[in-house]
C-alpha cells in the first residue's frame, strides 16, 4: 500500500511538473495556479475554469492546486494573509502584487465559497472542525496580544456547553474539566492571584456537592474526604491558625479540641484544621474504673497535675491533653477471703470516720470489691501464704527492721511487714540445688530457690549438718535423717574436703558430713633404707564416733580427709624408711599396719587408730598396690619376679614330666598284659571256627544237589504260572480293547442319531413355520381382499363366457387349437343331447 501511495504521489508531481512546463494549461473549476511574470517579477493568481496560455516570459510557480474548502463549523488559519479593503477585496499594489500582512495570521471560519491562496499566503496546518466545549468543561484561554478589553497575558475560561470560535489573539492553554464533589467530600482550593474575595495563596473549601469548575485564578489542591463520626469514634483536631470553625466557635492557633458524634455525624477538616488522629471511645463496664490525668474543666482547659476518678458503667472520649493512668481502664479489685490490698495515702483525706495522712499504710481484707480513691495508691495485692509445718517464710518489719521466720501456719503479712529475701553464697546456693545420697553421689535438682522462703535442707541418713547462728554466736548440729530449717541469722557450715587419688584439697564441697563407715583411698610415696622409692596405694576404712555431749567436735577439723591421709602417710613413710626393700617387699602389710595402728603392751597389733581432734576412727587398711617409683628398681623387681616365676614354672614342668613318665610306664604294662590275654582268646576262637567250618563243609556237600532239584522245580512252576498269567492278561487286554471299540461305535451312532434327529426336527420346525407363514399370508390376503371379491373373481370367467354365448345365440360350441384330435362321436352326443 505504501509503495502504491508513493507511486501515485510521484505520478501526480510528474503531471504537475509537465503541466507547469506546458504552454497551454487547462485549469479545472475551483483550481488555481501561481504565474510569475519574469519581466515584472510579480506573481499573480489564475483561477479556473480557464485555459491559460503561458507566455515566454511567464513561469507557472505552483499549481494547478485545488481551492481551499472550509465547510460549515470548520476553520482554517492563513499565514501572511492579504490586506483587504472595506468590501473585502484584496488590495493590489502599484506594481501589481498583492499586499500581505507579513508575520500575521488570519482565522477564516465557514467561508461560503472555496478560495485560492494568493502569492505569499500559506495554510497553517489543515482545515479543522471548530472545537465543541462539552458541559462541565471549559477552555482555559490566554491573550497573546492586546485586543478589545483584553491585554496580553490575561486568562479566562470559555465554559461549555458551546462552540469555541478561535482567534489569532487567543491561545488555548488547556481543557479544564469540572471536578465532581461527592457527598461527604469537599474541594480544597488555593487562590493563584488576588481576587475580589480571596487573597493570593489563600485556601478555602467548596463543600457543596455537585460539579465544580475551577476558575483560572483557582488552583485545586486536593479532595478532602469527610470523617465518619460514630458513638465509638471521635476526631481530634488542632488549629493551624486563628479562625472561626463551621460551628461558629473561634479557635486559637495551636488549640486542640474534639469533634464527636454529638456535634456532627460527619466532619470535613477545614483548611485551618489539622487532624491529629481518631480517638476511640473509652468504655467502662460495671467492674471497671479509670483515673484520668490532667482532666479538662468546663471551659476546655486541662487541669495539670490533677486526677479524676471515673467508675463504670460509662463511655467517654478523652479530651486533648487527658490520658489514662496506666494507659487503660483498670479492673475493680476483687478480694476473696484469703486476699487483701495494701494501701498507701497519697495525700491527706478522710476515709469514713478515720483521717488518713500522707504515707499512711493500711490494708483492706476480703471478701469484698474495692475501687481506690484518687488519694489512695494500691501498693500491692496480698494473699495469705499457706505454710506446712516443714515450710516457712522470712518476714521483715519495715518499722523495726527485725526479721523473723514464720512456719507451720497460713500467714497474711500486715501493713508494715514485707517478705525478706535471705541471701546465701554461691557455693551454698549450688549445694542447695543438689541432693546428696547415702553413697555420696550428687543428684542435680533444677529448681530456682525462692529467696523469701525459709531455706530447708534434708539431711541424709547417717550424716550430720552444722548450722551457725551469727546473731547468738552458737552452732547446732542436726543428724540425719532430718530436715534443717535455717533461721534468718543462721548459715550452713560448708565442708570442703580433699578428693581424687592422690588427694587434692577442696575437691569435695558439701553441707552434710557423712558419719561412715566408709573408705578413702590415697597414694603414698615412700623410700626404704636402701633408697628404693615405692608408690603405695592405700585404702582406709573409717567412721566417726559421735560424742552426744559435744556433737560439734566432728566439725572441728575442716578437711578431715586431707588431715587423716597426711597423718597416716607420715607414719607409713617413717616406718618404711627403717626397712630394706627386700624386707618391706616380704612384710609390707605387717609393717604398714604396725606403723599406723601400733602395738599394745602385749606386743599385738591394735585394730583401730583414733584422731582425738574430731573422733575420726581408722579401722582397717587395704594395700591395693606397691609400685617402684624408680625405673631401675622397677626393672630389677620385674626381673626378680620373672626369675621367680621362671623357677617355679620349671619346677612344675619337671614334676609334671616325671608324673607323666610314671603314668606312661603303668599304662604300657597294662597294655602288654591285655595284649597277651587277647592273643589267648583269639586262639580259642580260631579253634571253634575251624570246627564250625568242617561241619559247614559236610552240610554244604549233602545239601547242594537237593537245593538244585528244588530250585529247578520251583523255576519250572514259576515259568508255567507266568505263561498262564500272561495269556490271561492278553485275553483280558483284547477283551477290554474290543469292548472299548464297541462302546466307541455305539457312542458315535448315538451321537449321529441325535444329530440327525436334531436336524430333522429343525427341518420340520422350519417347514411348519413356513407353512404357518404361508397360511397366515394367504389368510391375510383373503382377509384383505374379502370373500365377495374372491367369489366375484372366481365366477367372472364362466359368467363372461355365458354372457358371450348368450349374446351369440349359440346352444353349444367347442373350441380347439387344431392340433389335438377330437372324438366327434362322443362329443356330438354331448353337444346335441337329447331333447
């Protein structure tokens, strides 16, 4: 399509070029050409219809070109228009050229006749329809030059509906469309320039619903939507400037106020109003109350520092500056029979008949409900603490500072009492969180201790716990199994004992001291008189002898394990130092026992060693191992032990070898004697065998012939019986074969007969069905035709013949084909008949 269009344009331009160069130019109606006279250099217009003969000094500048047609309700813009006189005719200069308004434009609207363009004129754009301004729209126009009462730069609106007639002095800036103001909306405008009603920059609202067309001096800022006010929601506003609101109330700059559903169901914020936010209603039930801080008075001013109590049931909005104590409504205090409220007076007031002073403390006991007054502060809600006989709490009197322990009862703190937290060291806290079993193992209990509860500790069986009272400077010992309850001024005595092997100080820490019997193990390094260093691993059995008159004596030694091991090791080292290595190696147990326990007056070893400082008794010693410390001594001892083992082994091997040889000689003699006895028995058995062989040979010689005869007879009998049996079996087989062939033929015949019978029955059935069908068919035909018709058909031939004969007046006649001979003698008798 594009190629065809370009071809058409090229052909048109070529035709115009050929027509311009032609001498004779035929100008169609409503067409024109521009002709330049080279002699005068003046271009004139030649309009059609006309045949123009071009002279030699003339040149066709343009054309033929159609006239410009401006239809109704259309316009066009002509640049450099011609100057016209009062009658509208172009003014021709003296040189014959048309005068033009150069640089100017002219709008031509609804020209009655098509017109040509004079030389110098040009069509700006194209012919366009007039612009129709729809309802609720307008054209924003601007004057580009002074005309009539307008000055350049003036702006105004051409409001629709209407048709805008363009002018060269006026420029269309934009199309302004009306803004639809919906219900519950407003249009915020600002003055661009001073007007009769507004100052430049002033803003205002248009609240009337409908279409609003902003003027040229008005700038649309935004559409303001209304806030819906309900019984549960209000609007908090702030004045941006001093003004009078829509309700006629004068507002000062910075002032804040509420607009509720009682004032209006909707509210559109004014230009001088700033929406701080929406305020939700505060609702109090019959079991709630609240304290409003900085309440608003009747004049709308906040009473700073004041408090106001409001009880339910009620609903209200918090005014600007007001706030709730605690940030939300409070529930009424409900007290049962075991609860109470601790109250404190904020300021002096009269509570019934009693006058309260600031700082007074008192309690209200249940069962009741209570709403505190604004002069009262609720310090805490207390509940009676039920305590078993093995439970307790620490209570401190805030007036005197005295701390006491309350146990075994349900206790309610008084107004001047509080729970006191008993602090313990980290070691005691860690030990209290663990339990000690009878075998000394520690079990962890992951429970956080309540510091206000009386500290209790279950003393294990056969153990003791020492508690020291720092107030009375006394100590008490509790033996297990029992429960220790610490007073406010009491603390546990921590037992820090040595542990591990060899013993190290402060390895074991516990609150309970086990009384034994038990054992402890230690490693002692000793040196003999011949400087052999040995490492002894010793275990000691021990227990405490408790003196009931002074039970705290067992706690007199802080680390009884370390002290006992050191004392025993000292005695062992002293005793071993006087002995040689060989002697100690042979008598180590006796030497160590004598060194520790000692001997009595009779020279016998004692069986116990008592530490008088804490009544610790050592009852037995077990030497678990003796190892040399020096490597050379260890090697020598190992060699001697190996040599002793080797000598013992060789001795045992020699004894075993001798015993084996002795037993071998005895077994060999028995074997020879048994061999002789077996040979004698064998000779006796051989003699008996020879006798039996001789008797067998005799029997064999006499019985062979008899056996052969009997065998032959039996063989012939068996062969005869077999032949007879074979013949019987053959006869039976032939009989079975014949019978089976006969049965097979009988079955074949029966099957053939049954098959043929079935075929015959099918044929009979078929014939019967066909006969029935034919009979039914014939009957149907007869029924369809009718008996009268059949009778007429049957009698139609003879009747016709009779009628024919009667019409011929013949008494009788005969018809023949001429080939069949006729017996006229007999026939004549029949024809003539006797009358």
